[in-house]
């Protein structure tokens, strides 16, 4: 009798474990069904690939390290942060936002993002003091600055912080998100990865602001051809 009771408990435990694993898989499947784009599109673009350097603030978003030392972002969190970022950006009118992207692989993408959304973009050069020096003829005020890389775009970041305006930042594993009000995580070194990010921001922003724009499909954004 004792043996039978023990066996029943063991079997019950196995059933509980099986149900728990099934539930976990169901939750994962639901999450992936709710993603902005299919998971394999994130993977193909390499948006999950970080660097060998991981700052303390970005450690929480890292899933693991590859054998070669590259840190790997959690793709579920990438998607969540993109949703949050798109929603945050949608709260600002186009004329109140600027995008700064000094990294050359992002120029074509950033220009298309600007054309579709009406948001001003600075690519090759950000004019120093344009947000802070009222004596400059091209001075203007904005409410939000989108920074593609906090190191390359540090002049625009510092100017924005000096005038106490909002910052949305795309952060790789080696970035310090200090001063950011909203972050998007992902590979900000690759044209394909930045293409996915700005495609989704364009799509969600135009949808939320009811902007009638002919947005190219994802393939255009992730193509590295000029």
C-alpha cells in the first residue's frame, strides 16, 4: 500500500512537471505571436548580436554569451522595448523630434524614416549648439532627441541633456544609457539591424499618428545596397 502511494505521488509529480513545461511553451508561443515582426526576421537581421563589452546597465538585457565572447540580447525583450519605444515616440509631434545618426550604415535608413514621419534628421554632421545657442541662426527647440549611438552622437545627446529635453536612445551592450528617458535595445552597428528598428518605428509611428505614408517593406530596410 505504501509502495502504491509513493508511486502515485511520483506519477503526479511527473504530470505536474509536464503541464508546467507545456504552459511555458504556450506562453512563449503567444508572446511570439504578438511580436511586431516574426522572430526569424529579428534573427536574420542580427538585431540580437551585441558586443564583447557589456556595461552594468545593459547586463539585465543579455541572454547569454557566445563561444566567441559576443553577448546575445534576449529577443523577447528586444521586441518589448521596441513596442515601448514606438509608443513613447508616438506621444511627440514630428516637429518636436530630431533623429541623430552619425553611423554611416544608418544614413539611408534614417533619411527614409525622416521622409515618412516628418521628423528632422541629422546624419553626417550634427551642428554643434543648434539646440542650445539661441544666437545661432539655425537654432531651434525640440522636445525629444532620438540618439542612435550614445558615443557617436554624444554632442547631440549632451546638448539635449543641457536643455533638459527628452532622450530616446538605441543601446547596444556596450552603451551607457545614462540620461535616456526611453531605450530601445539591439545591435546599433549593423545596417540590417538598424533597418529593422527604424522600419518598426516608422510603421508604428505613422499608424499611431494617422500619417498616410507609403512605407517600404522590411526587405528594403534590411538591404545593404545603396
